[in-house]
C-alpha cells in the first residue's frame, strides 16, 4: 500500500502531549508510550495509518515494524478507517444467551454491512467483538466508546434511528445486582447497614 | 446478634449474606450518584484506611495484617495476597512497581468495571496501602481499553486524590511518596496473565513471559513488581479499616472475607452481588438473583474458563470457595456465574466459549496457537454444521487431552477445561449432534423485545 509522502505529521503540533505521555514511563520504558500514542491517533483519525506508525516509531526510538506488531496484536486498534459510528456487538456467551446472534443478523440487515466492514458513506462500521464486560446487562452494543446495555429489539431500533440522524443517545446506565433497588427482594432488608446505598437514589 | 458465642469459643464464621452480622463493604456505594467523587468518598470514611496504614502501621505490619486476614487474590488464581506481597525483593533505592490488573476480560466477569466507574477512590486507596506495604515507588493501573467511562472516572479520581495530597510526594505528611499512571489496554484477554500484562505495559505484544524470574524479583522494566486484581486491592481497604479478624471471621477454612460474585444468563436479576466467601450457589442464584427465568441445565461457576456443573442440588448447594470448587474439579475463578438454559445446545454454547479463546490465543506457543486457535473452533464448526460424526467427538476429546497442560500459559487450559467438562456432563448432546446432524435443541431466537 503506497501512501502519499506529504502527509501532515500528526504529532508535530502535539509536542507537549507527547512529552507528557513519555513522562509517565521511566527512561528505559520509552516503548510504553506506543499504546497511548496509538490511542491518540485513533481517537482523532478513527484508525492508525502506516505513516502514523512511522511517526510513533520515531518518537519511541524503535522501528515501524515493531509498532505495527503492537498495533496488529490488539483487537481494538484499527488499521483501516472505521465509520463515524463504530458499532461493536458483544458476541460472547452471556450476550449470546440474550440474543446477540440475532441482533447481529438484524444489524447486518439494517446497515447492509457485515463484521469488519464500513458503510460506503463512512457513517457506520460493524464489528463482532468478544466479551466487553457487561454480561449482567446483556446484550450489549458498544458504539465508539459508549456502552448501550440490555439492548432488546426496541432499544436496538431506537438506537439505530438516532445514529442514522447522527445522534448518540445518552446511554441508559444499568448495573443490575445489588444496585437494582426497586427489585431488591424484601427478605434482604436486614443486610442493609447504616449508610448503605440501598434505599438512596 | 442473638446467639452470643460462649466464652473462649470462636464464633461460627459468616458464610451467608442472610447472616445478620454480614454487611456489604466493597460494593456499598456502587450505583450511588456521585459516589465516584472525592467529596463523597471522604464524607463516607474514605482514605481513613490509608491514613491508618501510613501513619500508624509499618509496611511489615500492613503485610502481616493482610496475611492474617487470609485474603487470596481475586483475579482468579487465588494466591494468598500477603504472601505474594512478601515476595518483593527488599528495597534498594531503585524503582519498584505495583501494577493493578484492571484488564477484566473473563467472560462472565464484570465486577471491576463498576468499581472503577462508581467508586474509583476505593481502588486508589487500596493501591496506596499496597504500595506502602511493598515500598513501591510508583504504579500502573492497566485498564482494559473498552472501559472508557471507568478510565475517565478513575483518571479524574487520581487527579482529585493527587490534589488532596493522597498521591504524590510525602503522602499525608509522611515520607512515603507514590503515584499512579493509568494505561489503557486495547482488547487482549491474555493481558489477564500477569507477565503478558507487563509486556503490554512495556509496549510489546502481550505474550506471556517465562517464569522464573517471577515479577516480584524482575517484573516491569526488570524491577521488582507485584500485580494485583482490582478487588484484591479494594478488599485491603476494608481489612485495614476493620482489621484482619473481621475479614477472617467470614468465609470457610481456605477462603476468607467477602467477594463480588457476578451472575449472568437467564436469571431474574443479573448483576454483581457482594457475599461472604462460602455462600452457596443456590443463595446467589435463587435468593439474590431471583432464580432462573428459563429451565436451567447447567451453570458455569466462576467465569468462562471454569468447568461447568450440571444443574443438580449437590452442585447448587456447594459453598462458593476456592477449596470446594477445586475439590469438585472446577475453580472459583472470578466468581462470574453463568446460567445455561436447557434449550441452549451445549455444543453451541461451548463453541461460543472456544471461539473466544481462539480469538484471544496470543500465538506464542504451538499447542495453543494451533490447537485452541485453529483445531478446536474448526471441529466445533464441523459438528454444528451437521457434518460431524462420532469419530469427530472422539477426536475432539483427544485434541483437548493433548493440549491440556502442554501450553506455555494458562490460556489454553482455560479453554480446554470447560470443553472437557461439557463432554463429561453433556456427552449425549455431542453424540446427538454428531449422529443426527442437528442439535438436540432447536431454539434459535434468544433476542427479547
């Protein structure tokens, strides 16, 4: 893949940020800055191109191949551009038991793209991901950095409608378990200690 | 308390949350609006344990207290925490590190996430105490990349704590100085393995390291390092606050204190429940989670890597502690219980688990890369596509047996053990699928309104 050589450097005007990232690690640990620098690029550009890989390699005094090796190891870095809304569907067991496979089929149908693809207009991309740690509120969709939990059919349709309009709805935060005050079994009241959160908010 | 113990006799330990002596500690403020702020934390007794440790105790006394409490690592392996801390090489004036493993990735586990989102100061306080005990000079909090809200809130909490003098130079006026650097992962289950996590932190591909040397001798950047799970560290806060005897008064012979159990799958109230060690699966599943919403046939006791049990009284009534689970051929793991309904084809469920480990295999060693990464998922695909035979089931068992115990790190066994357990308890479902070309259970729509 050939890239134009006159790309504006990403970190040129971010020297202060780069210095701050490097300062988090000891001198012998300069390479530790690779992951935070990759995150910074991806946050702005939605993926990490080869030219950014070369820039990072230069900053941490290593080769582009080494940085590429790190980039390609981790599943949440992207080597190709993703959509404005990167829809990640958790497919692991607890989500599958709550309909993740059916939700995936629905999203494929609705968005016209499959796992790993980005829509032609760059609005949506779809990725099947492994457990994102929201098993108690399955099934879960992660759109960019935001979790949408207990996404039943209705919520999924509602979420898609909003995203199509270019809006990210506020997530309905749910935690289940001990924080589910309203459905708390009465038999457990005696376990509430003074100052305990139950019964508050 | 109605039944006061007789003079000299040790009171019976608390092994049920129904025990009136039991109180929620670690999970007390999760779910409370604003609990992630320093003001809230301090007005609810926050940082008093750190103050006590730093101003009234020596580092050795802190380690002794943690040892006496019986606390064992909450990440899954269950190694005694105080003992682990005592392995750190003596201070030599050079850097030494504490690393908090917040790369929570075991399917069925989601306890650390809510601590970081709703009560990050509790974790910071635990890190301060642990660092003091081990003379750590600095620390890294490695949080999985997906937990963005937890990252933001914990990062903000670290800044609040620094401004208030709980982090940085001369904490609480003592000569102890210490700080926390947050480092975001990027989606790699293998980082739960502590040496892989250190490689990741060092800007390498997250492959595990050969042990020895153990991290306590040569870890991060070759310096002494201890890696602890989030809720191991939050447990320490309460041990220091309330004393080792309080912690030790809960649980069973080999498992002390409270633990955050998680429950998912078809039950009425999924979520995280803090319970004393030794509470039974039945208490968690029925009394707290409200019972199954579909007819169950099995449950996974402690995260996807722990071998499942069939839905039988003898297993439901087992105390959730390290020893009992080990004795019964499984593990306590992270305490992430997953209920599997009858209508879910067990081969399909295990394919889901196998696919996860296949995706997460780091590629370092051959048994895992080839066996877990390629052979197992393909054999499951063949069976599920209706193209398998009984010989394939035998081959699956043989492949699993050849991988187990032969891989570089525990990831491969984490995949193999649940596969073998499913073959042990639900062999007839494999046979049915292999013989008939279709699953015994036909339900194919699990998505609710």
